[in-house]
């Protein structure tokens, strides 16, 4: 038996998995863009039955939809850890699960972990995760391990029986994570059949038949009651697609993040073109299917945005994991392993710094919420500047005040079929939920009301407070708004009695 090299050992694998969690250990709340809003929703789901205050503003309609992964994991933990502690624990497990899935894939296709694989580990903190798409990120992490199991098992009744519940589990976590597994598994099976000598038509047909155990979620979606087709708008942003590749590691410092993404893309190219390296065809074909989906998918679909972007980090991760060093190139293997670990370590260190900075800014912005009476209704207006590689991630910080003060605000997602949260405030009119709270700068060229317009139009009977975030010091945006407090980026106004 050939001795395992240091990067192939279980100790290294465990260290890599544990290291992936480090950036999320310090912040009390994972400092991801959408995370505060998710925490607000978790709080309503966990506390609504016992809170008459929340019952004035919200309802929570339980049903089966393909977007429940972190929600279902957090809610049982809330009685012991509180909503913020439970959310932190579950979300902090997602990057380690992603790294573990990459390691399992590498060992499955190469026999041992390739020295190139550590380069893929930072993609656990890729742009979809940074945006706070945590249900998708959890489903994608589980999909990596599921793909490793799919490749390891031989086609037959046992694999079919096992993957029916796996497919359903992934779909419940997030429908796009399940769709990715279907694409990747199909690409893998197609390659196996082509290498066995089948022609393209037969190979495509047989690969589809082999993937039928992954199809049961389609029955739920076609039935209409569980799919959640919330929102019918579909739009493509073709010019943005190359930007999603540059945004692989988008976090806080543009030049640094783009340099890291460029390194990963060049590594993928080297794996396909360099004689000293080889690329596993199954994973390469799986990545190719993902790349085709990235090209074909719209930016907005079923009420969700960034649809095409989400798959890009997983495509690059599969291509990197597919790369191995040819036998006899031990020195190159060792150098690549060291370089990959160094890249992973540097990215973890800078992510830890970035998260500490972002978390401090979010907490400062949310601190003004302590002055809001419990159960109050608050109109939130958040300034969004463009262009910006990074921001302070304050667009959904009001969710923390919802979780702490039981407020009603207009920044939550209540889209049917995509979330289970519903508001009970028709009097709020167009300011009932996301994205009515976003006030884009003119250079963004995105539709939104400016702050004076928003301050004039809102229903004074629906909202008793106005909370602006990210606006420079200015006079009250409407005569009947009385300043209560200002702290950092936040200014809180009370709607005066004369507006009744």
C-alpha cells in the first residue's frame, strides 16, 4: 500500500472542514446580506403562536415548498439557543459541509484527494453565500456529497431506492440545489455511457433513464401546490454573465477578490490543457452541464434573482476537483497542495476580517431598533449605491429588529410560493414588503422611489415610525416626521400625531 501524503490524510481533511467554519465563529449573526431578514422570518415562525403582538402583523402559512432548508433546521433549536444563536449554528455548518462534499468528491473520482482540491475550498464562501442565499447554499453543499455517493454507487435498484428520498430532501432544502444534482448526475452518467461505447442518442436516453430516481420532486412541482411558482417575471441579463465569473469570490475588496477568481479560472484551464495534469471526465462533464445551464438560465425566475449566478461557483469547484496530477510528478503535486492550502488559508483569514467588520456595521445600524416600541410598525428606507463591489450589507438589517422587537416592517419577503411568511397589513399598500424599502441612487438605473417621494406617499395610519439607513445627515424627509435618534447610518423618525 502506498503511504498517504499529508493532504490525503483524514487529519488534513478534518482540519480543512473545521477551518471552513472560522469566519463565522466571532459574529453573533452571520454577516450575510439577506441573513437578518431570514432571522426575522425564523422569529415569526417560532414565536407567532404565543405572541399576540406578532399576530397583529404577520401570519405563517406552513406548506411544502422547495425553499425550506435552513428554516427547518433552525426552528427546532430556537427553544435552546434563541433564534439568532440557532441561525448562527446552522449557517456556520454550511461552509464545512461544502468543503466536506468537495473532499468526498475528490476521493470518489481519484481514489485519494487530489492536491489541487484545496483551491476549491474558498468557494464555500462564494458570492451566493455572501448574499445570504442560505437555503440554496445548504442544498448545494448537500448536493456535492450526494453527487459523490451517486458516482460511487453502481446504477441499479439500490441506488434508485436511495436517491428518491435524497432528491426530495434536496428539493425541500432548495429546489435549485436539487436541480444542480440532476444536471451533474446526468453529465456524469452520460460520460460513463459514452466511454462504454454508446452513441450519443442512446447515451442521452439511457442517462436520462438512470436519473429517473431524481425526478420525484417534479411531481410535486407539476401538482402546483408545492412547487411555489411565486412570481412570473423572467428576465435575462446577458451582459452580467461574465461578471458572475469575476464575482466567484466577491466579498469586500474588489481587486483582491477578482485576482482570486482569475487564479481559479486559470487553474481550470491548466487542468484541461497542461500535460502534467489530468481531468476526470465525469466531473468535467458534470461541470459542462452546469456551464450550459448558466448560459441558458435567466437572471430572474419564479420571483428569485441571481438565478444564473448561483451555479457558477459549483461549476468551477467541480472543474477544480476534477483535476489531478499525473503519476510521477510528486514534486508538482506537493507544490500544488501547498499552494492550494495557502490560498485557502489566506482567503479564510481575509473573510474572517471582512465578516468582523461587516457584522459590527450591521449591529450598529440595528442598535437604533432598541428605541422602537415593541410591536410598532416601521417604514424602512435603505439607500443603495451603485456601482459597488461590496457594501455594508444593511438592506435587510431591519430583520434583526423584527426578531428583537416584534415589529412590522416593509423589508421582509412575502412572495407566495417562495416564502411562507405573510403580512396582515393591507393598509401598507405598496409598502408591504421587499423591495419597497430599497431606495436606489439614480446611477443604479433601477426603478424605485426616491426618499422624499417615499416619505410623502406612505400611509400614516399603517406606519408610526420611519427608519432611514445609509442616507447622509439631512432634514426630515417630510414635515410630519419628528427625529427620534441618529446613530451611524441609521436615523429614526416618529410620525407625529398631526398626521392622523
